[in-house]
């Protein structure tokens, strides 16, 4: 039989995004409270042993360590859903009209980015000098924060992710045309080709200080998986897929050769787990996660900068106190994000839609 994501509703996608964002916010808080680390932009086998040592030293550190080390993988679900949503929107067209397709998305992306920069300024203008802020605005608007290891995490927040999504937006019509023409065979060929390029270009990218996993190529397999789940009904997650994915994911934490496959295998495993959750009957918890999915991009925007206010007070004490502090931080992020979403949808979005309608 197997599990299929051929037809999931917008509400189900929002639930997935909502749950994923909870883990991302907790990760972004907790990974600053210990020295475990994570294999996000590069691989270091010491990090998994750091996790074992951290947890082994005190069992109350269990969740702190797990969120710190594994939490960033939930970002892959947003990449998956981006590919899924774009493919579903264009499923009835042979090839998306490039100008008609790309311009509205670029406008919406920049609208959210500029909104985030403005919020960032009003919240933190006392904490930085104008030279630093000018560099931040310039690199964010020109979308090159993800083109160097030095700059990718230089500014607190998800600013590099905007560049990654723009790259995938630009590439999507070519990928869609190839999958539409060559079907499932083309899907597997493109994923294989992605990994060939990753293996060939990683050392070159590192030499030029470019984080390959901060750019489109490092996450192309997950994006393609999202597209494939929409376009090919026969694409299902069976045990023949799940068991190898589990094995590969485990090995990817210990052996560098398997590291490039960690993101796709983690995505497959998370989707398999979430499939049962998104098909649960609607209840208060599910509606809450749906709301979090709706405001997830605002949580993504604000959770990093808000740490400047919350961590000095909430990241102190024993492990369980720090864990509790991370959930208080999460609550604050949700409240601020909800208010920002109301402001955005009442002011920025109408202007954005008006501009798009005139194109």
C-alpha cells in the first residue's frame, strides 16, 4: 500500500508547517544554550558524540540536546511544501508562463522580506550601528546572504532562507517542464543528478567559501520530492522506502559520505510520521497547529531577533529550567507573530495584491 501525499489539503499543509515551526523555534533557542552543535551547513562527526556526551552527563538534558541537534531538519518540510505548492498550483498547465509565474512570487517574497526588515529595525535599532544595519539591508535585498559561510548567519534571523527560496522559485519552471515531460523516470534522474552535482561541487564550493547547503543545490532533492508527490500518484512511501531512509539517516550522522542524503532521508521520515497526524480528526490542538502554520513565516522572521530579549532571562539555570524557558520564548514568539500577521494582512498584503493585479 504505502503512504501517499498526492493530495493533501491546504489545511493539512498548514498543520505540517505549524508543527515544524514549533521545532524550529525551540531549536533556534536551545542550540545557543549548549555546545552540541548540528550538521546543518557542513558535517562534523564529533557533533553526534557531543550529543551523546551532553545527554549522558545528565538525563534532564535529553530534550534540550535532541532539539539542539535535530531541530533544524524541520526546515526541510518548508522546502518540501514549497515544491509541493508550486507544482500543485501549476498542475494543469504544461509549462508555467515564466513572467506570469515569477513576478508575483518575487513581489510577495520581497514584501515579506521588507516587512521583516522594518520590524527588525524598530525592535533593535538601539542595538546596532547604521553601518552594520546598512550592510544587513543591502545583503538581504540583493539576496546574497547565503553566498558565504561568513555571512549566512551573520545577521540573526532567516535572511539567508529568502535567497534560497528565490533560487528555487527561479529554477522551478525548468524542473516542472522536465518532470512533466519525462514523468517518474525524470524525477529519479533529476534527484540522482542533484546528488552527483552535490558530491562533485561541495569541495569547490567550500574552497570558495560558499555553503552548498545554504543554496538551492544542497536542498534540490527535497524540493523535487515535493513536486513529485503532487505530479505522480504512484509515488508512495512504502517500507521499502522507509527502512532505507532510516538507515541512511542514522549513518549520515556518523559518516560524511552519507551526509548529503541526510536532508532527504529526514524529510521522508518526518512526512511518514506527520501523515498520521494530519489525518487526525479536527480538534483544538489541530486547529492550533493550523493557525501556527498560517503565521509560520512571521514566526520564522521574528523568533531569532526576539532571542536578544528573551535569552538573557530564559536561558539560565538547570536544564529543565532552560527547556521551560524555551517554551516561554516560543509562546512570546507566537503572540508577537500573530500580531505582526494581523498588521501584515491588513496593510502590506492588500498593497501587494493590488500591485500584482496591475501586472
